[in-house]
């Protein structure tokens, strides 16, 4: 499209006819302002008369060339009045790409126009090539910067980063891998990771690779071997490397040194196993002689030919012996819970209310100075391990007597619903701090007040209570707050038929 600017309608008509016969579309403007407006439609060229009614064509051309939107449009100035050399120089210096004197020969006009359009097209191609070259150069510089950054990151990563092709040949070996395994990059490139993991099961490794190719990331702990022969444990994460089109290129393995962690874990495991086995052995071996001592002391206590002082001493022997027996029982249960995976039960159909009553009576005798209230209601029948539940009740009631205020009663309640049997043990006094409440069920943990030396325990009572209640499928809850005292509540679901022995 060619913009024809002339205030004479006849001149515009002739120019448009000439251009249309040569195959050009045209648009017309009779004034400078109209030309500036129509030029923003970006015609291919402008034929611009110098003499216009509102401004000279020289000014129009200058304004077109100063505007970034229209600056590249070729401008051919035409004039029948401004024909001197000075006029032509002014027009060209003002930005015109050519200056023709009217009336102009049509062939000269078309030749000039074609020349300017070819020059403009060539300039556009060169500009596009330059833009493309600059874009490619910027993209290449960015890619190189990214590669340099990635290479720097890989150099400084402390973890081992190893890349292999699909055949398992190593194609990348970073400094972290060199530090971890002791081999240099030159020693490992082209080799395989079998050198690093000589104990690896090849069949298992083949299955792992198949899963990775299927899209699963692999994560595991492997035992490797350094160049100096030392064992090294690594936490390895392997993933599939894909190309831009999703094709499989190889595998990326990132390995973290966990040798020290494994050593500490093994040491702690060995120490814990030794400690728990020692507790079990000592507890079991202590139980037999203690049972003989208790039997002898109980027999002597029943004799009537001893004076009161002797009988009192024998009573103390029996009382402390029973306490030691309970401690040994707790140690055995603790060892079984830790080593054997839980405390086993022997469930039978039984009534827990007489069990509760018996435990309360025993502890009333053991603590004659304390008031223990008992409230029983509902039905205590079910399928339980009555001996183990007596142990639960004894631990909870002993705990309440130990930590509750001496002048306040301890209340034991047992009641039931159709679905469950419940037991609660309440004592008054200051509440247990919130930060200690959950910790009370952990082994070797006790409350803040430990009572007299004769009432101190080894801190396993509540831990064993929770294990025994859990084994029955129940729950044990603690409520301790100012003004309410402390209450432990046990809930056991009823079972009509004893479960099969595991």
C-alpha cells in the first residue's frame, strides 16, 4: 500500500492511477496532518508533495522520520515548485529517501519506488538476521552461563553425583563422588558402579533398574567400598535422566555418606540389646532366690513364739521383698515388651470386680494410714487376663497412694456399659504439670514427688499399664488439672469369646 499525499485532487488521481496500473494499492491524504495520521497505518511507502495547505512536505517528512513507528517508511518527495538544488538538498537532509521533480515520468517514479522497496526489504532481512543473531548469541551466552553455574554447583556439591548411560557406563563423576569413594574422575569415567558396590545383588539391581526405567525413583541404603578398601554406607537416590523429547538417556545417582550414622545406630542397637538382655537375665535370676526368701519370711511371720519386735522385722522383710518382687516383675515385663514385641495375655472369662476389691483390700492393709474408697457398679464380667488387670490396678492405686496427699482419700471406681468396662483411680492434690503428663507413660519416668524411700519405684509402672491395656484393646487416659486432682481412667472393650492364641 502506497500513501499518496497531495492537495491537488487531479495530481493525486494521476499518481494513484499510475501506481494501481503497476499493481500497488493506494491510500490518499490531501494535507500534512492527514498524512501523519494515515502514515501510522504503516504503508509500504509515501509519495509526499512539498507544497501542502497546512504545512510543507519537508516538515511532514521530518516528523515521519522522527517518529519510531513511521521512521522506516520510505518517503519520496515530489514538487513542481521546489525544484532548485537547495530544495532537493533540504528535502533529502530532512529524511526523504528520494526527491523527484514533478511532473515526473511514470517509469522513473516506479523505478525509484521499486528500488526503495527492495532496499527496505533487504534492510528488513538484515535487521531480522541481526536480531536473530543477537537472540541466538544471548541464548548461547545464557546457556553457557547456566552450564557454568551447573558445573560450579556440581563441583561444590558434597554429595556424590554419578551419571551413567543406559548401559551403566559412568559419564559424569563429580568431586563429591571423588571425596566419597576416593577414585578420580579419570579412573571412573567409562567404568561401572559395580566397582563401588562389590556386595550388591545383581539380580536385585536389575529389578531396581527396571522399576526406574518404568518411572519410579529408587531410594535405598547401600554398602560400598572406597578405593582404600574401607567400607562406606550411602543413602542413594537414583532417577531416570530424559532428553527434551522424553527419550531415555541414562541414570542419575545421588549418594549421601551415612557411614557415621550407621555406626552410631549399630552401636546404640547393640547397647540397647545388651541392656535389655541384661535386665531380663538379672530379673529372672533374682526372682527365684527372692521367692525363697519371701516364702521363708512369710512362714516365720506366722509363728507365734516370736516377740512383737521380731514379728515387725519379719513384716518389713516380707513387705520389702514383695516390693522387690513387683520391681522384678516390672523389669521382666519391660524386657518382654521391648524384646518380644509386646506383653502376652492369657484371657479367660472372669469378673474384674472381685479383682478390684482384692487389690484395694491388699493395699489398704499395706497402707493402713490411708483412706481408700471403693465404688463398684454394673457388670465386671468379660474375657480378660485377670492377673494382668490386677497388675494394672495395683500399679495405678500404688501410684495414687504414693503421689497423692496423705490426708486426702484415694477413690477407686469400677463400672460398665454394654460395650466396655471402666476403671478410674483418683487422688487429690496438686496436678501433674502438662509437660510431664505424656512422659509419665514412658519407661524410667516418674512424677516430681517420689514419696518416701520405701515407696520409690523404678519408673516402669505406668509404662507397663499402658502396654497391658493396649494388649486388651483398651485405652488409658490421664486427667490432671487444678481443682480436680489426678484421675487415671482405663477403658476395656468387652469380648465374649477368647481370641485365638497368636
